C-alpha cells in the first residue's frame, strides 16, 4: 500500500500538529542516529518546540557542543558552502522540476515528429503540413532512425553470415556425389534468389498482419499503423 503524499503546509489543527511533531521528531532523531552509526560521521540534532521548555538534544549536550565547536572553527566560506534553508531548498526543487519538465517536453516533441515522419512514409501526411521551425529536431529524429536501421541491418547481416558459415561447415562433412549435377530451374536460376531478403515492408494499415520472412521487416523500425489511402485509387488524404 503506497503512502499518502504529504502536503507541505502548516497544520492548522492544534492536536494534529502536536501529534505530527512528536512523530516526526522521533523519526528525525532515528535518522540522525542511523546516519552517525552507519556512516561513522559526527552529527547532532537540536530541536526546539512550543511543547517543551528545554530543547531536545541528540546524542547528548556534550556531543552536540563538540559537533558545533568543530563547525564554528571552520571558515565562513566552508560553513556556508553546503548550507541550505527553506528558501534555497525550495529553489533547488523548483530548478530540478523545471529541468525534468524540459526533458519531458523534448521527448514528447521527438515522439510527435517521429509519428509525423512515419505518416509521411505511409502517405497519410504531407510535408506541406510540416513546420519548418521543427527542422532541426526533425533532422535529429531522422538521423536517429537511420542509426537504428543501420544497426538492425548490421545485426541481420551478421545473422545471415553465421547461417551461411554454418551451412558451409555442415556441407564439409557430407560425402560428395561425383558426377551428380543439380538440375537447373531456368536460364536465370530465379529460384536461387533469396526472396526472403527482398520482402518490402508491408504495414498493417487499419489492422492485419505484416509480411513474413526475415528481410526488411526485421530492419525497418515501423512501430505505427495508420489509415492508409492508396494514392492510385483515392484522393490524397486531407
């Protein structure tokens, strides 16, 4: 069961605020203790509250004074180098959220341009609808797609080479039949052509299956399906 997200705002109810203080004070001291024990570092916690006359000090008053004395012996620059308050901490979180938003927007833009590119390939979109302001981003998308295609082609070529090498190795141990000539199937010997490598990518427009074999279907990254309009039989898509 996931924990409920806490809203960082002042708790107006007195009893709820007091209960939350006690619970979080106990958790904070526990975390400081774990940090000091597991990482072998000097740490202390001093907590003032309107519910107690004396502050809560961990591990002890003497231990806290030793840590504070070491801190005060540092120069002012060293003291403030990693010091944060509520305002600076909030600014850091805002900056991190803005960077994450910028990254997500960029990924969404690339995905939109990728879909538009495949629509153009499928003849369901026209370059007349392309915004030239996205030319730089589209160039990146096209180059990325080409790199993916080249990588898959290299993998497919290695697979075919391995199969041919295996076939040659198996043929080497098969006894030869001298004088036996394989029949010719025609002047061009068309049946020997690897048609499975010449299959063109058939996209399932509006559903259906794609072509079989191990040719271009294994190379072209065609992840989208669109309602296709045949330019030879119908008008261009609107």
